[in-house]
């Protein structure tokens, strides 16, 4: 467990200093909007989403996940479809 915590902290620090892409900002903004409309009681944090997206996008092992998720969100015609993207 401490190793996982260390990795998460390292990713958080890297995300805070890294430049974010328009793709991450767009996807997280749409998710935030849909969370507000569909689940107003959730604590979705757009800034945390952008930071996590940027960290995943910089990792060659996880960049594909970001690409697939962004494509899903872009093709979603409803907030329900956006929130169903994984």
C-alpha cells in the first residue's frame, strides 16, 4: 500500500507542474458539466480530472486509455452517455 501511495503522490506532483492538453481540459469540462446536471451531489473536481488526465496522457502505457475515453466523451450525445464512458 505505501508503494501505491508513493506512486499516486508522484503522479499528483508531476500533474501539478505539467502542461495540460486541450483534450484533457475539454473532456473534464464536459464531464464536470454532466456531473453537475446528473449527479449534483457528487464531488467531481474538474481540476483533479485535468491533472489525472494529463498524467495518464504523458505515460505511454496509459495514453491509449485517455484517447479512448476522450473519443467516447466526444461521441456522446447525452450526459448519460458521457457518464457511461470508462
